C-alpha cells in the first residue's frame, strides 16, 4: 500500500499531495474573505485511479473545516468531490440569492 501524504503549503497557496515521497499533484486556491477559492487541481497521470485526488480533496477540505472557513469550489474536481460527499456540503460558500428586480 502506498503512503499518500497531503500538506498545506500556504506560501504557494495550495495543498500538495505526494505518494511514497514523490510529488503527485496539488489543489491550488486563492484566499478570500473567510474562504478559500479552489481554482485548479492536478494529479500526475502516473497516479490517476489510485485515490490520490480523492485523498487530496478530502484532506484539504478537512483542513479548511479545522480552520473554520468556507470554500468556493471553482475547480471542477473539488466541486465534484463535494457533490459526491455531502458531508462536505456545509463548507461550500453560498452567496445569498439576488433580490434585484427588473
């Protein structure tokens, strides 16, 4: 079994994932008021289909929860992960509905 490790690299605005010490991908974000805006996730093709992306998303979202912030998942991978795992739905930032009228 491979060892998957996720680390937060705030100076690079990303969560990085490694497998057995080898870089395997990252989830990039932009900090915003009270939230992290996830913009892009990449997993090295050599590690696809091994649960690396799911581990990356899960650990990043767990860390966001520990920080008490929210996420805006612009990245399709992070958005899809949240949609498939409703236990993370409370982390998604939801803007209030517009009250503007024509």
